[in-house]
C-alpha cells in the first residue's frame, strides 16, 4: 500500500457544514457537518479515485507526495475560544 500526502482546502458552506477539496485529484471533494467529517469523507473519495486510476493504468498526479517514514505532516487548526 502507498501512503500519499495530498493538499487539501476546506471552506465553510453557506447552508452549514464544510467542503473539503483536493484540486490535485480531479473530482476529489467531499462535504461534512464538521471539518473532521469533511476530511474523513475526502479521504475515502481520494482513496477511491486513486485506486480507480491505478486500475486503469494511469499514473497518480505528479504533485502528490509519498509519505516518507518518520515524516512530519504540517497542518493548521481552527479553534473557537469563548469570549
């Protein structure tokens, strides 16, 4: 199994919830009630799309990076603090 690091953007939706998307993989986007749920759903979508590419004999997008052993993945987190 390959582990890849994919770039992700998350934005709030007007109707509530969040949209997570990876522009590096065509059609890779998912929604969720929370940021965590949107990311979890996006992980499933990305896996399926990449497995379909592999089955069709297509290469993975060039800008996806393999996860090196011991690598640190940097992320940002939004925290709401009561005033």
